[in-house]
């Protein structure tokens, strides 16, 4: 088995690989819109056929929603599972696209060639980096280097309603030594990265009720409790002047960052001024004694995602409203239990509720943070493989968002997961004019070839 | 001139007076809806004809909006101006009405007979109490007891856009010794009342901007300033724990209630528990060292009338929004200057704005409080006249709302105004099934006869 030959094959076959991706991108597999049910099914069929062309036993598997694609190939050494999703986001507002989102093309730009089209980065382009690496490997070596299970879903952009039931029902079939997920990006569009921490989330919608009905602020104002006043006090109390969350017990049990991880993160030279500057901000707003990377990766947050109450139209209406509402979410990190945080928040709110107000809580979601076991030698093997492909050494990074699939591999299948992806910050995923750099695609394929080589040679997983 | 004969005539003619009111109520003079322009004009015509039948020189006067009705009758003694409005509120939601809002009738209810229909209380019924008192007086005595100017507008329920221009242009014609306004109610549906204090108002809409665009709270949460957090802190700071407004200088220059007024208010025995209890509340929310009546009548307030920002739909969207908004209004009392309060509020907000936020202010309205000169002997004369008609002695009261017309008489025409009305708390003005108690109508007419007698005999005004 020669890795160099595989890499050369990848370079040689890049135009053909790109053409295949363009074909997949032409299928408008928007999962959230029932009008696109058929294209979603077609995208699944396309993947089944493509996997079959690699000698993989692949099937479309029916769910209550969009189908899954599952493929298996036997082999020696570690058993890998690769996950990606073939569904894409809606394209509205369509008028902001410079070209048809489902008529993809390779475009020359001042920053290099890009593959333009909905799903080019999220996640069809990323998904195909792994498939193309497998193809080149097989074409050069006649077979894949180890046992691989391919697992593609078509509901990632619409809440993955079928995912947990499917994984639970097919746990034995899906279980492997390690999961590989390609749905993330390069750190600051430059440094290859393996995500080892994902924040969890707890959401709560609260409604503070004062009077039974909306009142006239002339007749009642000054005498009757205004629920917006009560809500503002509660929300204002959540953070102290140092950006710390004041909910009792909120930080209990959170481990400090290991010295190794801290050193790696410092070495990343995170340009937080540029990161904040790109959205018109200049000051880190989190805990004053933490670094910006800690604020978004390894520290929990409390954010009000929405607030409303009273009259919000044009002009003025001097109403003293009956109710005021807010949607609050907490990003959780290692050591925080979603139920405990929810309870602590509710107690915090109740303790601040004026006697004349009532409160209603509506829970939304609740998932713990995911922390990968980087002691698994597969991590170090993959990190070295990535470092060989890219100009900068690869890093372990955090991710402030929640990628539920990573947690599911742990909780349902008992597997560790490595999140490795090649997206860039300007890919405009979920937005008009989505693109994937041809460099991301090309070096992404090469990266997976190197990782396949590393994991199978070392039997690391 | 015999007052007793006039009162007897009023009792005798109540059915005919009621029929005339029902006729006026049948005209759907909804001023805010352009579709009802013609009925508004018809209501003005109806009033012109009715005034003419009393020997009054009356005219419909064209404005850019709905017409005014102005009538004059000469006479000895004081010159009174009477103001009312012939336009009414819209009737939606129509399905909540038990009968056609513009097919009025007299209805027996467990609490007595009521005149049911849109405008029965606000303000056609109230307006006609004065007209019917004049009619009875003239029928008994052959002429009215003094010079009277009648001034009816048709835009009160839609912001009175033509009022100030019309009053300014016709100031000499409209100026009289005192204005009588019939658009208020009995205190707690029981005690005849003359409003001597009206709160003013200043409104401000504020927009706090954090980042340039909405952000994903997973990627930016904890690091980027959330404008809802900043807005909550600002709003929460407006009141201290004792219900006081903390804006520097907010209470400067406000006189304390005179001992006489305080004694009168105490004698009213305000059932604030019942008042708050009727809307599901139990605790006065204003300044802890003030009485409930002071809170709604003679003390200024700060209320958030509306708040919005971020995602407010169903479910959850973990957005960190670019902007958060609030509409805040201040009810002002004697001694407070609207411009000074607006400036003080803006300075208060700016002082609390995080470095990474921008602020935008949008002013709305700005009117000072009106305080009537109760030293004018007309007030004491009217109060005694009311006390003779009703079971309880009449009182000087405050009104927490703003009735701009009262201020205009002072500022444009240099006149004092007496606000006297007979509405009850359950009249459902602006709501479905509006009614006016036949008792309010009957004793209202009798009250005006007594007041006309008192003011003309004493030459008090």
C-alpha cells in the first residue's frame, strides 16, 4: 500500500471527483421543506449508487422522515464509521444568490477556485472528501485499508427527528471502533482541526405574568406591577459586571482546562480582535478572567435569544402588558448536567419574582457537552496525518455550538468521535452563495487518505 | 329662573332625550377608519341640527380631517365653553359584541338600565348630557343662563390631528371664561368628580445595537455582547427596590400634595385592593412611601410599554441578536419638564451602555402635566352643585392618563378647564358591549343643569 500513489491518484482525479460532487449538488435535497421529499430520496439513491461503485454494500434505509444511507465494507484492522449528511438548507432569499443554488459550478475568484452552490460546503462537499479518498485508495490498492461503515442522514438541517430512533434500532449494525464526522471547519480558515469539545445546551422559555390583562398605563401605571420590569430585573441579574453568570451552582463541577490543551490553544494565536471585529465588536463580553477561546469553547454561557412583551408595532401604545416573555439558552460544558442547570435557573428566577407576578417555564432541549477522549491513540494519529497535509500543524479545538450527532455516537453506540472538516469561515453555509474552496475539497480528500493510512497502519483505533 | 322646574323637565323628558341619543349612536362615526369618513360627517351634521334646534348658531367647520362643530349662544354672566367628541372607537372584535354596536338600545340589566352601543359612554352619551341640560333649561326659561360656546371634535379617538391647528386658528372665536369637558367618569363609579390634575407624557423608543448582524450563539455566545443583556440592565436599573425611579433629577421640582388635597383624597376611601384585585394584582408597585392614589395621580412613572429582540416565534433559535428594542414612557406630573426628562433619560441610558453597544433614540410625544387652578371659584361652585345631585359629596381627583385637550385650553386659549363626567368603570369604553348607565345619563343631565345654575347665578367663572 503506497500512500504516495493514493495522493497522486487524488491529484490526478480531482476534475472527475469535482464533477461527481457537482452532480450531487444538482439534487435540491432541502430536508425541511416537504416539497423536496423526492429530491432528498434521489440524493440518497445517488449516494447508494456511488458507494456501490466502490464495492461497498450500500442501501437506502427508510425512516418516518428522509431515508438514511448505510454502507458497509469489511476489512482488517480498525473498524471506522464515517458520518455525513446529504440534506441541505433552504435557499431563500433566492434573490441574494448570484447564480442558481442548484446549478453548481467551479468559479474563479480572487481568493482561488471555489465550488459554488447550496450544500457545496454543508455538507455534500465535505461528505464527498471522504468518499473520494476511499475511491482513490481502492483504485490504487484494490481494496480499502480497513472495515468502514458509511452512514449518511438526510435530516440534519431539519432537526434529525429520525436519527436517534434509527441509531437505537440499528445500534449493533452501526457500532464501530471510532466515528469520523466531516461537518466542521479549519480553525480560522487555516489550521486543520479536530474538534474535541462540543458545548451542550439547555433552553428555557419564560413568561412572566403581572396583571390578568393588558392595562392602560395612564390608569394603572405606577401602581400595577409591569411584568417587563420584573423580567428585566431577572435577566439583568443573570450576569455580574465581570461577565460571570450568577446563578448559584452554575459553574460547579466544571474542570479547568488541562495545561496541555491550554498550551495548544495559546499556540493557535486566535485573532479574537479580528473575529469580533468582523461583526462590529471589539470587547470580549464573557468572564473577565478567561481568554476569548475559553469563552466560546470551554466555558458555559447564558444568552437571551429572544425577548418580547407589550406593544412592539409602529408608533406608541401606552399599554402596561399582562405578560412578558424571554427565550434563554445556556451553552453547557463538561461537568454541567442539563437538568441541574435548568433547575438552578428556575430557582434563580423564582427567587427574583415579585409577589404579584406569576411565572411559566417551557423547557426546550437539554443536552450535555461532549468531550472526546483524546487519549485514544486515533486522535494523535489523525492529528499527525493532518499536520503532514497542511502548512500548519493540526490542533485540537473546541466548538461553541452543539453537534448532537457526536453526542449520540457516545451515548447510543458507546463510540468516541473525531470531528474533522475543511470548511472555511467565509463558506456562507446556510446563506446565499454558499461555496467550498476547491482547496478544501482537494486537500480534504488528501487529508482523509492520510488519516485512513495512519489509522489502518497503526491499528490505532 | 327655577332650577327645580328645569330638573323636573329633565326627569319628564328623559325618554325623549334617550331617543335622541340613540339616534346619534346609530351613526357609525369611527374616526380612525377612512371607510367611515361619511358617517363622521353625518354625526357632525346631526349635532349642528340639534344645536340649531336649541336656538344656537351652529356650524360644521371643515378641517383636513373630520369636521369640527362649533356653536355659539350669547348671554349674560360668564362665558362657558363646552367640549365633547362625536367620534367613536372601532368595534372590533365584532364577534365579542352581544348586539350590533350601531343598533343601540336601552337594556335592563341586574345592575339597572343601560344604554348599550358604541359611543354610548365615550363620548356621545356624555356629550349629550350637557346638550340635554341646555335644552331643558331653554324649554323652561326661554333662554340659556349665560353665553355658551359648543365645541365638538371628531378626531379624539384618532389622535386629534386637526385640533391644535383649529384651536390656534380660531383662538379668538373659541376663547371663553372656562372650559367644561365631559369625557371622564365618577370616581370608583360612585363619587362625582372634577379632575384637577392630568399627567403628561414623554415616550422614547430605544434600540440597543450590539453586533452588526445576528450571530449564532454557539459560535459567538459568551464572547460577543448580547444587546438584550445590555437592554435588560438598563431597564432593570430604572427602578430601585423601593419602586423609585433612579434617573438623576427625575423627581426634581415636583411639589408635594397640598394638605387640603391630601385630606380630600384620604376621604375618598380609595379601594385600591379592589382596584388592583380586579386585574389580578394585590401589591402597589410604585414608590413605597406613597399612597396608591398618589401613585396613579400625582406621582410620575416610568413604564416599559413594549420590548422586543431576537427570535420570538415558536420553538427556539439560538440567535445572538444584533438589536434589542424597547418603548418606554414616562407619565409626568406638575413641575416636570418633558424635554428635561427626555434628556435625563437619554443620559441615564448612555451612562449604562456597554462599550460595544450603540444606542438609537426615537422620541414619541412630549406633553407636560396639566394642573387646574382650583382657586378659580367656578371649581368650588361646580363641586357643590355636583354634591347636591349625587348621594356622595363631589371630590377633586387626579387622572393618571393624559387628556391633551385640557392642556390645549390652557396653552392655546389661556383658559382653565373643568373635567366632569359620569362614566363608570364598567362602561367598557374602547371594548365590546360598551354601555352608559341610564343613571349616568339622567343624573349627568341634572348635574349640568345644577352646574349651569351655580355658575351663572354666582357669576363664578
